[in-house]
C-alpha cells in the first residue's frame, strides 16, 4: 500500500531542500527524493549573479543588492548568516561556520578599444544612467582609479575605464546548503529524506521508486514537484516520452568554468571585477586572511583569485554528447585566462590551482514563471540552477503558487 | 593574445598522475598493446616530455585529457575511456609530527639509499609490514644499520600482504629486523640527526630513537583498479611495478596482470565487433584473473611456519622437506640448490637465470610438476646469488658425519674470510650456534658474496642465515666507519645555503644535498624523479626552481622558502596546506551526514591546498571509509592535478 504525503519533491542540490523547508514550515508532510548520494554532488549553483548575459538593467542589479538578496536569503535560512563588507570589519559576535554573505562592489572594466567585450561602453553608460536613477550610486572611473579597484591587478595602467556599482552581494553556497540540510534532517524522518533513489516512475496512483534496497511508492495529496537541474534532464526526457508531454525547452546550456588562480598580488577583496566575459574576485573561505609575507601566495588561502568564465552556449542535448567536449578548457578559455592575467592584470607568471566546470541552463526571459504544470499533480520547477538568489526566488515562487491553489 | 591548443581524439587515453617512478610501466605497456591489437587507438601521456595537467571527466562520453608537451604546447585529447595511473599511497594516518621532515615515504627512502650519503644510524622505523617495507628493511640492515623496526599500525595484517611475504619476512628477520604492532603517537626531533618516535602498543608507550621514519604501507588493502563513477569508462590503476623486474618481481607481475585484466574490460566495453577474437579475449581475461588470484593466495593460505622454541616444528620441517623445490636425494651425495620458496610467488628470477633449466617456478608448473629437477642442477650457485629474498641455499647433507655443508648468499658490507666463525641463525633470525666458513665460492655480483659453511648436521635444515658474533661488534663498527670514510665523496663544493657556507657533493640534486646536510624540509619528502609534484620550490640564485630538478655546483646560492608554521611535532593537521584537522573532517561528516567524498571536499575544501591532496588524500580516504563513506572506490578527478603554470603564448 502506498504511503501518503502532501508533497513529493524530487531533485538534486539546493532547490528541493529549500522547497522542503518551505512546506515543512507550512505544516505539510513532505517526502524528499534525491537520485544522488547526497545533496552536495550538484554543482550548478553560483555564489553570485555574473551579470554577463541576458538583459542587464537596473532592475536586475537591484535584485543583487545586499538588501534585496537578504529579503530572499534570510527567511529561507534557519541559522545565522554572517555579513561581510570590508577588510576592517571584524567586531561583534562572529560565527565562523555560518554562510558568509559578502557585500562587494561590481566593477565593469573596459579598455578604450575593446573588441572582445560582450557589452560596449555605450551599454555601460546606459547602465550607469539607469543605476543612477535607481539610486544605486554608480561611478564612472577612468584610468588608475578604475584599475586599482580591480582584484589582482599588478601594474597600473591608464588605458581602461570602468563602471563601479557598490554593495552587490555573493554568498557561500556549500555552507548555505549545509545549514538548510541540517534543518530538514532534524525534522524529517530518515525514510522521508532519501538519497541514492533510483528508478523513479510516475504511476497511476503516485510515485514509485527504489531506495534503501526496496521498492516503495508514495501518493502525493498535493503534488509531485521535480526540480530541473541539468542532472535531472535525462530523467525528465524519459518521462516526457513515456507520459507523452512536452518539456519546455531552454535556450541552451551555458558552460561555465570557475578557475582558481594563485595570485602573486593580494587581490582587493571588496570588489568583484568583470573583464570581457569573465567575473573575477578574491577567493576565500569565510573572512579573508592576509599575510605580509613576501611569499603570500604560499600561505594558506591568502591570495587566490577566482575567475568565472562564461563558455559557449550549447544547444540542449549537446551537453550530453561529444559536443560538450568543445566547451571545457578550450583554446578560448585558456587564451582568455592568459589575456586576463598577462595582458590585463600584468602578472609575470601565474598558476592554476583548480577548475570547477559547471553547466547551467539558460532560459528565455519570455518563458515566464518557473513552474510548469504537466498535470494537476505533476509539476516541474525550472531555474533551479545558476545564481543562488535566483534559485531561491524560483523555488519560493513555485512553492507559493502551490499554496495559492 | 590567443593560446594555441591542439585537439585530438582517441579511444583510450592513459594518463600519468604525478610522482610515478617509471613511465610507461609494465601494466600500461600490456594494456596498451592489448587494446591496440583489438583496433583501439591508445595514447600514453606522461614522463618528462608530456605532462598531464588533468582530466575533465564526462561520464557519459569518456573525458578530456589536458596535456602539456615539452615545448609548452597544450593538447586537448578527448577519449572514450581514460585510465589514470597513480603511484601507491604511502602516507600514514595523521599523528603529531607526521608531516615533519623526519618522515619519508618509501620511494624517497629508496632513492636516498641508492643515491645519497645520508646517515641511517642508529636505527630506522618503517610504518608498514608489506613486502616492500620488509625488503627495504632488509637492505638497510645489510648495509649496516644497527636496528630496523617494521611497525604494523593497523590490525588487518594479513589483508595487505601478497604472495612472497613469507620469504621477505624471513630475509628481514634473518638480517636482524624486528616486526612490531603499535600505533604512532608522536614524532619529535631531539637533535639534528635523531628523532624520537613514540608508539602505543599493548604494553603502553614505547620510545624509539631513530634517524628517520619511513612510511611504506600498505596502509590498507588496495584493489589496484577502480572505476569512478561506476560504468563511466574512467579508471584508476595503481602502479606497483618498480623500474626493473629484479627490484620487485611481485609488484611488476601484479601490475602486469591488472593491466591485462583492465584491458579486457575496456575492449569489451568499447569494441562491439570482436566475434572472431572473443575466445582469445575470454582466455586472456581468465588468465589475468587466475594471475591476480595467485597474488592474493598468501591472504587465503599463508605459509607461516610454527616454531618449538628455536626449532621449526617437526610437522613444518616435514612439510619443507616434502616441498617440490627441496631436493630429496641428491643432497646426500653432492651439493645442490634448495628452492625454499613455499608460496606461489610470481617472481621467476631463479628460473630465468638457471643455465640448465633445473628450476621451474611458474605457477602452472608448480601445480603440475616439481620445481627443482635434481638431475639438472649443477650447483653453479647463480640462483643463490639471484634470489632477491635469499630463499635459495645450497646444501650437502652428510647424515653419517657431524658436519654438513651449507652455502648462503651474503649481502652485508663487510665480507667474510675463510676460517672465520659465524653465528648461525634460524629463519626467524634467532641464534642456533656457530659455524666455520669453509670456502668462498666465486660470485658474479660484486655486492653478493657466496659463503660456504661447515654446519652441524642437525642444524642443516634450520640454519638459513649468518651474522657476526657479538664479540665482533666493535670490529664491525670500525670497519663500517672506515668503509664510510673511504666511500665518502671527494668532489665536494662550497655553496651558500640561506646565506651560510656549506660543503655539498657536486652535481647532486639540491633535494638530495639538503637531506645530506640535514636541512631537508617537509616539502622535499616526495622527491619525485621528474618534478611532477611541484612542491620542493626553492630560490636558486634568486630565481624560483624545483630542488629535485636542479643540481648543485660551486658557488650556487640556495634559499629555502620559510617552513610552513603549521607543520610541527605538536600539530596534527590532516591537510597542513589549509590547516584542516581530522577531527574537523569527521565532525563535518557526522553533522552533515555526508554520504559522498565529493560532499566532504565541498564542505571542508580539503585537497585544495598547494599539494592538491598529494600528502593527505590517502589518509582522508581511509578516514572516510572508517566513517562508512564509499571512499575506497572513489577517484578524485579534480582539475588540474598539480598547480599548473600556464605558459605565455
């Protein structure tokens, strides 16, 4: 006989956890199914909105300000969140294991002749005007004032100008996810929070799946929500063929490479820089630590530069095939790193410490809501990958739409 | 500026991880040849000229290997199946002092034993009681080190040994080594050349004063071949073969069989049209499986003779005399070799060297026929010299006389003279009595002396080793001191080390020179032959270089980088690069109920420091396995494998 519960949530990563927390606080019963071994194998989440693609306007920037982000992040998270905004801020109670929400300015750098930029200086000027109207206090910087703020710059040069918008945010994803997971674990019995679930099928009376060495089934009273990240695509495609429904199609899958470079210079921690199609920031865990040693880059965690580079947009389906090989560590990506470090940052040498390859869906802005209803009891939540703030918004909106039903 | 990258495609890509001893080793060669014979395109990437920067796994389609050639050009090779070849893991579980310069992994110790003049006195402690640990211990003792302890730190003794262990233990104990079971508590430096190792055993705390501690392992039973994620065609193969067969015949053979087994698995998954060759492939698969089974025979049926006091039990003596390698009749009339290799050992050195084919030790031959053909043996003594474990003596038994003849191989530094008296030892290294050196048959190897002894007949089947009597200790020490002095290098040059003048050997890798002057750092511990670990950076004449790849010369100025403050005898970090302790990792696993190694990496950042997990990943996997995570079958595919200096265009 099938178990009953209000919601069955199926997905990897952060999104199903956030939904589970939301429903638990509503007093609903939830079963959470994850095909992965645990919730940390999903790596399609970003700590910040890169602000590289899509429509970049004042509205989108406002959504990434610390105040707006806190409106989304704070209610979802069950513990304390540490705020950090400048290197000198260290007073008061401090929880080193809490997720850190960092307030950093965003600096778009453009050379006076920049053929590679995804956006032109005219676009940045338009953005400046829009941001000023939205009271975001943007600044146009030229020459040394612009270049000095960019993280990791080793030599001054006056061939660049930039648009600086203060007080945007980024957050530590792994800690954030861990905190929500702990909250869920305390409230859900082990047989309702299941990892390593396989052969999940939508059957007439509910959901059938294999977990903990046995076949089980569950009947959702409200609905079965599937959180669509790239790892779930194969399952969703199979279901669309089996149940004969049409999956909404994303624009494609964007290949992202998050490089971590050893930096000779101590990168400015309070600014996130954008150079061509790369987002650059000082990489640290918790609060930044600095060393006065000449060999600063040899001491733990002191001088690492994170570079998030947007790769090609692959057509959906291509990412699973040989086509995806074109995306990772390509001539373009290594060339771009070289260009950033040698030509722009003026480093004499650099080494690569790590690379995290991510694949993230890109949806058309006209696609509308994140919730797609296959039938009254089977819904797909999209936009569960990408910047963390966006994921939380998508999940919240999907959950609240359910509540309204 | 654009960087030129060459793209390529293969069916099978074999990629060398950092710190491999030899490339391509026997397992890789076997695997590559087999795959090529079935029409697969195979590429081997490693060695000095092709540095593998890492692999990006694409579990549904194989993966991409990123390789840098000697000219700094980057090659991006996509392949349907990828094999990462890794060195065996030697690090012990963390304890205070485990990452100090007093602890060396066994490959480093072997290089230093062969190529350096560092002191191994007064004693050496080795973590691990596997075949390789015992072999190194025997070599140290034979070179004059007074005491060597092989310390088993885990209770699963038998699970980590493969065939040949019994003969290695016999050689080690005859040479004077001691096997003990204990857990390390702390490693402290008490003087520039002496370390104090504190151990916890069943009796309490035990203290050893040692010149160095060598970490040899195996610390856990290792399957040697892994696939991760399961079914992805992405494999890891552990290199067990040493550069030459004679150095470690079992390791060589083990890797060869693993390579063969893995090749059949890959061929089956990548090749669909093998109808005509299926039988051949199945046969190869079965042979490899049987070969691998022989290696683990010791774990299933160990031959561990029992003793009654100093004497072999009568039942085991009978068993030995009935063994097919031991002569039954010929020893009563003449001298003859006695092949006392009781386990199924893949080593076939004696078989290969025997000029009359009197010895057949191949496993299939063992099962079918006698190992020793008494009629063919001419007592030439070549097998006695060749056996790396000293398990072949030559005997001539005279039951009607008080003395018989026993010929053994002597590998010690001080040679014997005719007429000298030696202390006879049983197979456990215990003294049985004395014997006179009767003659010294000529030997082909300058490092090995054949010693023919006149032994009491009743000791002929028990005595299998010799050493000098205690009364000769002082004389021995004087000889060794004089020998070391005579052997001391004369080609020393003056260098500047951190601003101080030092005399070091000329044209020696700086890493080795640092060991010789007692200034080695924890970063020098890996001492890889090709600089692939990238950790031993120093300033040479103001430019940054790798100490293992740069040689000393007159007037060179060397500056070592400041030692990491987090590495000391009182701290116990699992990852000293990022100061992460074992307790922190275990807490994270328990609190977060983490179920995958990836989750642990993501939550703790472990392995993201300068060493890229080269020092801590082995202990981490063991800790995670103890916590119930599937870490023993997991492969860390993070990219790149070591810090990668991206070249200018």
